[in-house]
C-alpha cells in the first residue's frame, strides 16, 4: 500500500483500525490469561490474591510468579515406604485427637510440613508454603489456611474443641492430596473414612470429661 496516495483521513482511519485490532487482541489475551489462572488456582485462591494485592492485574502477576517458582522445584512423588510411614503417622495423630485435640492439631501441622519437605517443597514460613501448595493443590489450599487460622486462634485461647476438629479435617484434606499416588483418580481417598470419625472423637472426649 502506498501511503502517499492516501488522504490524511484515510491514514487516520487505518491507524485507528490497527489500534482497535491491537486493543482487541490484548483484551482477548488478557481474558484468556485470567481464565487460565482462575482455572489453575481455583476461584477462592484467585479472589484471595485479588483482595490481598488490591487488584486483578497485581494478583495475576503474583500468581504467575508462584507458578514459575514451583516449576523450578524438583517435586517428586512419595515412595511406597514414605507413603506408608506418613499414613501410619497420620493415624497416630488422629488417635491423639481424642485426648489431646490441641496437641493433635500441632502434630498434624508438623506432619504436613514433613510431607511437603519429602515431596520437594522448600521449608519456609506458612504463607510461603501455602502459596507454593496452591499451584498444584488449589482446592485444598483454603482448607490449609483455615486450619492454620484455627491453630493460631487456639494459641490465643479462642478456639473450641469443635474448631480444632474442623482444623483436623482441613489438614486431612491436604494430607490426602499430598500422599495420594500419582495415578489415583481425583477425588479418591487414600484412607478409608472408617479410620477416623471426628464426631465420635469429640463425643468420646466429652464423655471422658463428664
């Protein structure tokens, strides 16, 4: 196209069309990026990031950085021996809940840290661990955050036995995902529900106290 043969109006129209098309492409790419991050991190974790960072653009930048950080890890599946060891340890933690609910919650948190370290996650503060876990386990990250909040509330004397029971359930959700075999069907538990019944645990504790 010979621009010298075009009028100023025609050149301006062409420029406007180019800008418009470019804007549409940028919008579509941004929309696609947003949809990808929402799907990868889940609605709850995505919205949490938006609230914490004060905007969608800032949140998406942080989520992108999380994904890149975790991609640099050398994550690995548990060996059968490690899996059996951790499941045995978890069963012991659950048994402790009847007589020592607060202690069991602390043990559960420590055990999860051990599982993460064995899987290849760096051992850092809670917020960093939760951020790292959210990349591959977004649906249970909110459970992990909720359990940690309850544990902190207990330290301040503001958590009931029922709160601690919920914390154990939250911890269990993440524990099961971390120890699940790679080929397991999503949603399939690696531990039978009959192994522990927290409602029964609480009832037994109340009976012993009466």
